[in-house]
C-alpha cells in the first residue's frame, strides 16, 4: 500500500520520527513539497539527525529517497545536508537519492527578496527567509529555473539573464541595494550543476517503475496542513500545498494509487512565527510544554508558541486530508500535568462554533471552549504496549479518537526511535 504522511497542525508534529518508523516497511520515500524551511528530527541510539530537504528514510539502508518536482531546492543547503549526513555515517549516493529534473532552484536573489519583503511589510508573515516563497512565485510566474535548466549551460544563462533583467532594477530602485552580477551567479551555480546532475532524474518514471514492481511508496509531507497556501491560516502559511492531495501533484503520482493517509498530530499544539493560535498559552504551562517538549524550531531555532490541543482544528484537518489513521506524538510531554484542557469549540460574538472559521479576522477573535480532563501524572516514555498505558492517558486518546472519528494507530511516547506504541 502506498501511504502519505502529513502533519495535521502547524508543522513540528514529529513527522520525521514517524516517517523514519514507517520507512522500515517502505521501499521508496518521496518528499513532495516545500524546501529547507522544513525541519525533521530523528534520534537513533542517542545520535540526533536533522533533515531539511532529504527524506529521513535515508537513514535506513536499501531505501530509495526521492525529492519530487513540488519541492524547491537550495543547492548550498542540499550539499551541506549531504555532507552533514555522510559525516554521521549515512550512505548517500545517486543510487539512493534521486531528485526531480523538474524541481525548481532557489537562487540568491530569492533569499534576499524574502528578507527584504518581510522587513517592509506592515503585517509580518514570520517567514524563515530561506527564499522559498519568492522561488515559488517565479515558478508560477513561469520564469523559474529548474534542475533541468540548471544543468544545461545555455538555457541556464538565458533564464538567469532574463530574471536579473527584471529583478535587478527592483533591488536597485526599490530596496536601494547593489544589483546581482550575472557572471558571479552563473559561475557559482554552474559548479553546483555539476554536483547536482548525478542525482537528477525523471522521478515520475522512477515512481512508475516502482509501482510496476509492486514497491511500497511512502510520501513525506513537510510543515503542516494549516500552513497550506490554499487551506491554511492564510496569509500566515507556507508557499506550497502541504495537504495529502499535494503528494500526487508534487510527484506526478496517480492519486488513485494512494491507499492510506496517516495524519501526524502532537498531543498539544504549537506554532512558529506569526498567525492566529486560539489555544495559545501565556503562562507557566506554556513554559513547561516548551521545556519538556524541546519546542524550538529545527530550522530556525526559534522558540515555538505552545498551547492546548485544538480538536476543532484537527477535525478540519482530518477531513480535508482524508486521514485514515492517526499518529499521536509527544503525549509523554503531558506527563506532569494534573489537569489537561482540550478545545472542542470556538466562541465568537456570544455563539459557540464547532466549525473552522475561514476569515482571518474571525480566527484572531475566537475564544476556545475547553473540556477539562484529569492528567495521568505518570511517565510514559518506557511503555511499549497500549494496555500498559495509565487509564487517564487512554481516556485522553479515546476522547481524541471519538471527536475526530479516526483511530490513533501509532502513539509516540518519546524522542527515541523505539519509543513507539502500536495500537
């Protein structure tokens, strides 16, 4: 069965660990969107591995990792990540890492535009300033530079010259900074092309052959559903489609051949950057969640905003992703709480809503309606069987399952690879 793994909140749900866990049963792990604004963390035998572009399935020998055309690639970051992983003993070569010829390349001017636009905005987005958004803008403006363009010297020069003709006046006249040199970028990225070319293939054909050979494909999403550019808390979103249907679009894979969608949800809620967050806490409980959950961005290092679990948010996410089973992570972070709150509705202008608001103004003004439940006050990190969980922990999980109408098949009780309960 071909499976999609997506985050159901605002990212940072623990997808890296879940993908690593599931990849032992997969043959191919395919990343379908986003760029190095994502961060997946996996801990194995005390060693921490942080991923930004390469699927975390690369940690398992004999697995093939694919970066699809829906992703955008910063060559500098990619090469640094390959070097970093090789330094930790991970085998990476063109046989187990394949990058779509149709993926778009993040250029130096993309990163600069990202930072300059954010600086000038009245309403800050909270961008990571990695050039992701401007790269996608060029993609949809049909002037982007793809891997297949980069490795063709004549086409690369022609496209780069065209882009700089448009962008340099903006840098000079709007932002009052020095324009970019065609020669400098061309020479630097031509060298990148030589390193990148052995990994570049027609990944649509790679996946087609895999289906014919009855290989199992695991599709890896980055960020979370509410950072989706179409369905998230716009404009405080990323620049790609993070929902499960993006797996088909971002890899050229037939959506009818996807059999399962696993939604990853944290047992509480976090968010990085700007944007609405109804259940956000501003008290010692928030500090406890952040401290015990190590809630700092794997990409930016920024402290994450923390709050109680929001089931209204998750219900919407389960629906639009077609989630068939749930992976519940970081439930062990709640071990020390005597009481836990779960949002089951929103209050707005004196009325209770059970549905997801579409207006950003409503989002910013809704107040959460909470159900309070007893905590279990017992450490979960060493438990490996569902029956051994404290009764109050099982009650918490059942409440989530009943509200969302989907079963939690995977429960993560710690950061270690083996700290997983299969229900």
